């Protein structure tokens, strides 16, 4: 699977938008971009995924660069519950659904 | 709709013992994957089951084995436990094997080996 690069940590204030970046310069044309998050003492939780176009769901938005070499997870209004480690993961559409986790970005949210 | 469930939630074993962890997938899911998460690290893929067969395996020794039952539930077995096997063991389920499929995780089983 292609590799992703994320900042180790980011900080935000409650009620403010958060933009979590992910670089994936070696992405191939059929790789899906997935975002998962893991709250303390819980299993990872699916957030959003996309292929080429920007995606929105009730949790977040995913903005994918035109060349697909980077993407940004957008939390529109951070809450204390959004404090978690966020993982950006690529999977091959023609491959298996197994996930290769990196270190992710630890998001700290202050009241 | 129940999500992915795992049992037990916590377990304490001693070196050399054997352990069995259990997982029930989300309703409608036929594929189960297992991950090991050491403290402070991201989850590491152990293996994936589909149609009662191991389809893919990560870099784990043969001491780690599994099984999938006709109802899609799964077990993870670890023999000859080592101190380094202490970790959170996560089960994830999905609808099929394809890379586009979303995986849904259970809360995990925390194993402590003394």
C-alpha cells in the first residue's frame, strides 16, 4: 500500500474548524483515501473515504487535491469529543480491505 | 443494529499459556480482520478471514491462528504467549474483501501477559 504522511499532532479550540492534512505523493489511480479516528480506550472508528471527488458526511468533509497527492480532513466545528488520533490510510481498490495504520495525527481540542 | 462485538473485554494470562479471543461481525458483514495494537502504536494487521478461509496475513508468527465460522463470527488464538503479546486486540468487519470497503471495529480485547 502507498504511504501517507501526517503531522504528529495538531491543536484546536472548541467550536472552530479543523483541517487535518495528509500527503500521499505515491498514490495510484485506483487507491481509495480513508480516514479513521481512534478515541482514547476505543477501537478505531470510520470517518470518511473518497477516491477522486470531495466527499461530505455527517461527521466531516474530505477535500482531495486535484492531483490526488494530498487530502484534507475537515471537521467543521470541533468538539471535545473530536479529540482523537486521526489516521489517513490508502487502500487499493483492486486489493484487500485491510488497513495499514501509520502513527496518525493526535488532535487536541481545548475548551 | 449491533455493531462489532468482542469478548472478553479484558484478559490476564501468564507466559506460555494459550488464549482465544472472539469476535462477532456487524450484521450483514462477511469478512473479519484482526489487528494488534501495542501501547502507543497504531494497529497492526494480523490476518483476514472470508468464507471461512484465511485470505491475507500480516507479519505475525504461526503462534497466531484464527478461525471463521459459518455465521461469520471469528476467533483469534495465540499459543505460547510472550510478554510482548500484551496489547489491545481489535476485530474489524466489512462487506467483502475489496479495498474500497469500510471496516468497522469492535472495542477490542485488552490482553495482559505476565
